[in-house]
């Protein structure tokens, strides 16, 4: 007998549209049953493109739809807390785009709403679903790196190509450019936290370089660096940059353990423009591991074929990666995992408590930057 698919309603049809297309093609455990956008033209155009007939223009109306088990929230970040609470109140499971919150005061209300509803929350952190990282994590679990004690991540995005730069408009202007620190932190942190077996973060220190050229009137530093500690003092370094003239590099990760090291590419190609997309990403990922190669030698991660991802899980094949970008290569797997978590057949790795801790690290990094790098505590939920 075939398994019943999880019925999902999607709200926010810009980011939402790409995710719908990938879920429809590669996530066998879900069905996109309804879509919603408050911009009627966006909703209607999307409905036509993705072939979903149940269209809402009001999120609260969609939440009343009894045929929906869950919602995928892809509205702007400042709406995530409200949209999550409303979904729980309507008895729906939540798969939410990143990040969880923009205001620390919303965390407790979200947790209370979830507890009352008993429903699943999973952060749609697609950067935890990258093929190279999937391999690295299998190797971490197999003990190849020994004990992992240090990790790095960079989120460097070239906005110079966008109309009106540095005034990019809409909610992104406020969230990205009118705050110091690293408020869009989960893409970098999520994968690294997996390597530390989700040990909570306790402290963050952030220093920025200031804003160039003056006077842009933006609060964000052109670039900033964060140092974070986990509970047992594992160390993480993250760099964030939305303002410098440089090619994108928002998929850089590295880990260091007692037996080996992994480093991704520092000039990972951008996935924003079609022309930037490379045909192969393999060559940029390298490892040096005791017993597998010489102590001063790197080898190509993808040469370790026994750790290659299982394509039947929902990974995008190469031609679809060129279309949707490397950062979307595991969105199908992510939707399948969400369905499995709701069905109770898989443990939820991207829980509300964990992801609030990561989001809070980014929000608290602003306070540290204002104190010239003084470490500040991060709430553990
Ligand atoms: N995971 C990723 O790789 C990735 C990539 C891009 C964006 N995102 C995330 O996706 C979210 C949306 O980003 P975006 O670039 O699509 O933003 P956007 O502003 O381009 O689009 C947001 C859409 O949501 C709609 N919307 C806003 N409020 C609504 C409401 N109350 N009810 C119904 N519709 C509403 C808007 O009309 C618009 O179509 C953000 O959280 C962002 O961080 C994630």
C-alpha cells in the first residue's frame, strides 16, 4: 500500500515557487496541495506555473483549509514568528524558511504555541542539505575526523549586482543592512552545528570593520567576523559580508578534528546568476585524514566514493543544480525529511529550540559588535 503524502500549503511564492518546483519533482513524500501569496498576481502566476489549483490570497484563510497537514512558510523573515504561531494555533505542522525570528521577544511565544499545539516545527535550512556536506557528515559520524573541535563558515554575498545597491529595498534592506552582526546566520551555522552533534551555543563575540564608503547611512559593517563557543567550548568562526565588491562565496565550510580536516572552496561560485553556475563543484572540496592520505596532503572529497549521497533520497541531479543553484540541491531531501519527521519515522534535527539558539546567536552578535567584540551570552532554549 502506498504511503499517504503529507499535504502542504505554501505561503510566500517568491522563494516558495522554487521550493515548490523542487518538491514536486523530487520529494516523493509530500504533496503541495495549496499555495498562498498576498500579492494576487504573484499567486495566480505561480499557480499557473506549478499547476496547483487551490490558491489563497490570505494566509489565515489557507490555515482554515482542513485538507492541509502542514504549511511551508516562505514569507519575509520579520513575519516568520507570527506566521508560525498562527499555524500552530490552526493545528498545522510548520516547515519555516530561515531564520526563526528577528526579535528575541518572540522566541518564548513561539515555544509556548508549539507546546500547546503539539505540532512539528522544522527549520527549512537547506544548507544542511548539500551533497558535499552530506559526505562530510557521514565521515564525521564514522569517526574519520576524530573529535571535531573547530569549524568555519563564510556567508559572503555580492549585492553590487542588484538594482539600487546599496539600497536594495524591501525587508532585506532592514534585516541585512540596518543591523550589525550576522542576523542571517543559520545558513552558515546549521551545517556546522550538525558536526558538533547540535551542542548548544553559549557565547558570541563579533567585530566589524565599519562601513565603507561613508556615508551610506547603513548600520551594517561591510564585513564582520564572529567567534562562537558551544557548551563544551568547541570553537566556530563565521564571516558575514553583504556589502563588499567581491564574487559570492556563501557555501564555504571547514571543520578540524583530532584526526583530520575538511575545507570547502573559498571561491565557491555564485548561484544567483544563471551564468555563474558551474557544471561541477567537486574539485573545490578537499580533506586530509590520518590513515587515508599523507599528513601534509589533501585529497578530493568526492574521491571517497563510499560516502557519496544516495540520489534516491531526493537530491537534484546536475542539470537541475544548474537551474536552481547548488544551495537548492537538497531541497527535495529536506521536504522528504519533514514528512518523515511528521510521520514519526525520523528524528527532527532542525527543532525550534535548536534553531532559536542559532538565530539568537546572530541577533546577539549585534550587541557584541556594538561593544567592540565583548562576548555576550546566547540563550539556550
Ligand atoms: N533557503 C534559501 O536558500 C532561501 C533563499 C531565498 C530566500 N529565503 C527565505 O525565504 C523567505 C522569503 O524570501 P524572498 O526572497 O522570497 O522574499 P520576497 O520579499 O522576494 O518574497 C516574499 C513573498 O511573500 C509574500 N508575502 C509577504 N507577506 C505575506 C503574507 N502575510 N501573506 C502572504 N504572502 C505574503 C510577498 O507578496 C512575496 O511574494 C525569507 O525568509 C528568506 O530568508 C531562503
